[in-house]
């Protein structure tokens, strides 16, 4: 059975989405951070994402020209959406129907891990139904003060710290295993 890993970039104040996160791009020149992202992508067979993430990522990843982007662009991508009309990004498949059922089927297949970047409705659903196996928070040394918070009211989980890593630009990666 494959595991599902969520990797989310957050500010020190827990912001993961909104206009202010554009400041995260200032940290892309950290070679160790880029290598870590590539290594994580190489250890996974496919990406899982919702419509919003898919639409945002198609504006970013296909234009990048680094080994991490090459891997992301080549990977199979499962896009969970009831409204997306088409998925033109390389190796993207729209998945309709019950998210829990469809993700459970993907988890039961042979192969390597499945990767989610960010935490939207898909991540919330998988967390609620105990389908996430690991959560990596890449904490950027910024206090943004505005945007969407990573954890929301009524969202609960028991976490066990399994790894820590720090990067030269002050980014800290905390990886947790999730327990039901």
C-alpha cells in the first residue's frame, strides 16, 4: 500500500495561501532546499491535487527549467474536481466521484508514495478521513499577517515528529507521521 505525503509551505504565522506567499519565491536560490524538493518528488509516483492547486500550478511549474520542475512536469497528476473541464498539463487526469473512494483505490495500488503540495479542500478531506500518512511543513522565516491559515477550526490530528531539517536561508522542514 502506498502512503500519501502532504508537503506544505507555510510562514511562521501559519499562512499557506494568499497574495503574501509570493515572498516564498525569495528563498528558491537555496540549493539544499531545491535538492530536498527534488528528492521528495523523485520518491513519489504521482501528484494528487484539487482544481485550485492544479490551476495555480499550471501557471508556475511548466515554465520552470530546473530538475525539480522537470520531475513535477513529468509525473502523473490526479486532479480531483467536479467542475474542471479539461486538464492539459502533461500526464494530468481528472478524477471525478467520491474523493475518499478514489484516493483509497490509488493508495491500494502497488508503487511508491503519492504527493500533495499544499493544503486545500483535498488535503482537508484526506486528513479528516485518515488518508494522509505524513505531513511536511516547510516553515519560511516570514510573518505574513494575512492569508489562509494552514490549520482551520475543527481540523484535528495527532502528529508524531519523525524528521527535522533546516536550510541555509532559515527554512525549517518538520515532517510528522499522522495517527488516527
